[in-house]
């Protein structure tokens, strides 16, 4: 673990010295007409050019007059060969006056980008509606907090599911332990419930509506049309498959060939679950998306195996099965944890390097400060894990003079409990990072 701490420190320094610009959320590059434009006649359509191709999102552009009445004829469409340009037609009888264009797009990483611009037709003054601007750019605080909480619960559920690796690789005797199986079931239930909640919250989150809009069928349909909504449904289906596979994977007395088949199917399905997270976050905004998405898959997967194993280890340390020798179990997990820690450190550094817009963003933006806090949390976690490994080594060998193996086991329990708590904090920081723009 000391080597892992040194590696983390080296990678953190590398991050500080090597941060390079990367893409953030979708942005409006230009519009026709432009903001503040004065036109002699109403245009046939209003178009917006974006910084990335997000497809056609229904209702993403609205044009209203000063009374709040819509003057666009919908629907949103792509007017030419440029996939990054979207437009909406105006009614043919639009009179002279000031008009406000409200846009609300959902980035590839599932975050909304909203704003307004105005133009005037005729010789009248350019006037905008403050109420319309507020409605277009605001994000409901309750919906925002609920979305962040739901993401954290989903991460927690994946971590609990990651405990399956512990049962397969470190504690084969625990496959029949009902308490260990209940943790896996709880993980699957958490992911499924959080996924459904994320789906119904995405519409109000993207549109800037309140929590009461979760049942709006139009918003639900909008979520289903975008990639984020489809990936959430894929995640739900993958979790359902895991619920089917896990009891069969852990069933005792199976032929090796059949068990190997279930192991392969479980790994593939687990990969799909992880991919639905990586494909809906900041990594997809990277111009070299393959690098960031792969790093995110490794990062989240290693955290799930490590933290999920910690939860399972804590369970058997505090409530061991009668006659079970936990020393070899802890020793096997210690080796796996060391590899997982290395993977977390390296992949985390790659992600930060690809996503951070500039070096100064580390200490001048909310996203950068959260990254530094997450690094600090991982460093503290590694320091405690180092004590755990020392306790395992003492358990495997002869304990120091004046120290019994019971005392060593008690120290190991305490260290693992602290590791679990720190893991929860790190997951909370990860959830906050997913809803925070890299440049904000």
C-alpha cells in the first residue's frame, strides 16, 4: 500500500503539471438570427449551431413573444448537412416586435444546458422578458439535489454488487452465506430503484421544472428519445439479468464448466452495467472518447471490486461463520485490493488529465476542488488500507510479542470499518463530480 500511496502522489503531481484542455458540456456556438439582431421581417426559422452533435431533441428550442405566447411552429429539425445545427420554424404570420428564443439541450453526458437570446422584428425596441429568462436558465434545487442523491445511491448499489468478486475469488465458503447474498440483492435493488428514479427525474432536470413534473408524460418521452434515457433502460435490463445470474453463480456443487459459464456471463453483464455509467458521464465529452470511457470503466470497476470486497470483508469479520478461518480470506483480498488500488490511481489520473479544461481549474472551479477532495479521500483510504494489510500480515505470520491474533483481528476490524466509511465519502464525491461541469 505504501507503493500505491507513492503512485497516487506521483500521479497527482503529474496531473498538476500536465492538465490539458478537454471538451465540456454542449455550448451554443452561434445562432441565426444572432442575439440582439434587428430584422426588417420575421425569419422563416430560428437556428442554433452547437459545439457537438446531440441529435434532434424535441422541444429544445422555443420562440416566445413578450406575452409568453409561442410563435414557433415546431418541431425541432436539422436544416442542413451540419449535424450540429438544429432549428425550429416560425409561424408565417409573426408580427413586428421583440422575441425571446429559449433553448434547453441535453449534453452527451446527460447534463442540461439552457439559455436565451433575443431579436426584434421591425423598428421597435429590443425588450426581453425577465420571467422567461429565469424559467429558461434556472435549475430546480430539489430536483438537482434528488438527481445527485440518486446517482450516489446507484454508485453504492454497484459497489455492493462488486462484492460478488469477493465471494468468488476470496471467500468461496461465503457463497452460501445468506447475509452475503442479501448484500448483493440489496445492491441490485439499489441500482434498479436509482435507475428508475434517474429516468423520471431527468425530464424535470433537463427542462428546469420542479419535482412535481416527474409524472409529465411529455418529459418522460423526451428522456426516452435521448441516449441517456436508452442507456438507463439498458442498465435496468442488465441488472435484471444479474439478479438471474448471481444465485446460479453462487450455487454450491455446480460442475466447473457450468460455473465458468455463469462467471463469464456475470462479467459481461457487469461490464454492461458499468458501461451505462461511463457512457453517460463526462468521459463522453472527450474528443478521444475511447480513452476516457475506457479509463472510467477501469476506475469504476476497480472501485466496485475494492469497496464491495471491503463491505463483504467487514461482514465476515464482525459476524464470522462458526469455525471459519478468516486469515486466508483477508490475505487473498489484500492481494486483489492492491491491484484494484493501482488501477484506481492510474485510471483516475488519466480521467482527470482528459477532462480537466486547464491546470488552474483545479483550484479555481468547483469541479477541480472536488477532484482534489477525491484525491485526498483516496489517499486517506490508502493509508488506512496500509494498516489493514499490516494486520493481515501479522495474522498470517506470528504476531508481535505481547500481541495475540485476537488483538490483531480487532485492529483489522477497526481498519476495515474506517475503509468502508471513507469509501462512502469517496462515492459521494464521485456523485457530485458527475453533476458538476468540468469548467464550473
